[in-house]
C-alpha cells in the first residue's frame, strides 16, 4: 500500500473517493502538517501505487475497511482524525 506521511503529532487520515489518489490531498496535508499534525494519505487498493487485486470481488467496502484497519495497525495508531470526501452520482 502506497502511503504518504508528513510531520509528527496527532494523526489526521485523509480518504478520497473514486477515482482519485492520495495526491488529491497534497495541499490540505501541507496545511495540516504546518499546524502540528501528522498528515497521512494513501492510495486505495487498485489505485496509484497500491497493488490491484485481480478479482473484482476484492473491492468491497469490507476490504477497504480492512485495509484501513491494517494501515492503522501498521502505523501503530489507535486514534486518528478522519477527513474524507466522495461524490454521489
């Protein structure tokens, strides 16, 4: 999983909706990091530099939540501030 982090401090996790990348949050990450927070964004499975599973059944909400929980475990974070967006057709 491709992850981008800036600075140290309380963690802020940025999530995006289809069809974007971590790069969507670059300006907000710089701002949040300048205020003393640890800004974290990643590419979801199948996007950007994160591996794409071959089966379409590997892209459910449960898989994405599992990926997020694994990311938090890997980063040893038990609490994050969450910033997200998506669009609805």
